[in-house]
């Protein structure tokens, strides 16, 4: 048993990816977001340990269709994707637990395509844990974990010999405003060779009732996930938010074609931010924007890729057009 574990660990390497540019700290984002009008914070601060557990529960709620829809798409399309790309490497940005990546690795196994897998995530513990599970499942697989923040630039990603499939799943591209999304994809394009390809998931515009329900589940898991952000602020910047005095509010903004998640003050209050020696005064109804999730049509999705320097080669979508997987090439 010990020898088997040692052999598995030898198939896992992990390295840091240096940032291309500095990224704001939580204190910086609080100064630029919470202390300004309108108030907002980046969604990345949702994901402390408890927030990550809550998000996993969100993915299992009846109303939250994106995760299971994308997974079902991957299950049916993975074989075609791997046959088209025939990659030597699979590089996944924001890999997390690599749950859906198994669809691609199983397809690689089917086509005798022994890729190297490069999961890229901000949390080394998650990268290592996911890697250990994968090498146990796929006896042929070697993994080179990458630890860093893709929002800090991709210039220092390793140069890989042979063609690569870059993977960006979960509809995460929708968390970027348009210009930031194009900038991120353009940065990725610069790191890719002409033989590489991008596989990206994107959520689609659909009936507003479906969209609104997905972010307002009956069990209240998304509400707890949103409100947990206040606990993060209390812990990390010595704030004294009372989560009982805020409520979760999420809705589809049709003009911007995006879901917006807010925390709404339910009564007048003053919140101390001790680490900044600041206070914030809230009136009843005042809002903090905590996340956007843009929704795309086929046209806006293709246009964004083209603006970033990609050509859309293949498009996979279910019959109801709830979600898209796109395979794109650098031009």
C-alpha cells in the first residue's frame, strides 16, 4: 500500500505560477468597492472553506441548472472534443476539484490519448487533493499542478511542448464584465500556440423565471452563500457586519444581460471596518453588489471570442440551448 501511494505521488508535481502583475488585496478591494458608491466587491471572496462547501451544495439544488447541464454536455461531447484536438496537454484554469474534467480524461483514455494534466487553481491544497484522486482513478495519468491566480496574468504559465487544450469551464467567463472578459481571453490567447485550442463553457440567455430561480433556490443555499461574504469580511478585516440585518437579492438585469447578486440592508445601521479604521453607514435598502453572471447568446459569445483573437470552431449545446461549450482556436 505504501509503495503504491509513493508511486502515485511521483506522478504528481506542483509548482507556483508567478503573477504577471499585482492583484488587489481584500483591503484594497474594500477601499475601492465598499467605501465607494455604488458599493461592490469581487466574487472571489465568497470562497472561504464554508463558502466553497455552500457552492457545492448550490450545484446540487434543483434550480441550479448550469453545473449539471455543462456536465451532461461534456459527457456527450468529450469524445468528439478529444478526437478533434488530440492534445498532449490539458490545462485547466480554475480547476477546483476537477470533477467535470473526468469527462475529458475518460475520453482521452478511450482514444488512447495519454495527456498530461495541468490543473491551475489558487489553492494548493485543493490542487493536490484533486490530483491524488485523479491519479488513483487514471493509472496512466501524470499531473503537473499549477498554483496561482489567473486574474494576475498568464504570462508565466509553463511553455509546453506539443499542442494543448486549455479548459475554462463553469460559465466563469460570465463573472467578468465585457472588457475584463475580452482582456482575460486576449491574455490567454498570447500564451497559446497556433496548434492549441480553448474549450470554454458559457451560460446562455433564457427565460427569466429559470434564471432567477437558479440564483434564488427554495432551500436558501444561495442566500446563505451570499450572506457568508459578511462573515469573511468580519474575520479578515475585523468588521462587525450583522448578517441578520441584510438579505440576499438576485435578479436578471435584462439591459445588461446578466444576473446580479446583491446584499440589501434591511434597516439603517453603521458597520465598523476596524482594519481600515473606517465606518460605513447603510440606509434601509442600500445594496452591495457581490457578483455578476453574464448570460450570452450564440452571437455575443462568438463576438467576444473574435474580439479576443479566437475563431469559434465547434459549438455544443443541448436541445434547450441552456448552455454552450465552445471549442475555439487562436487566429
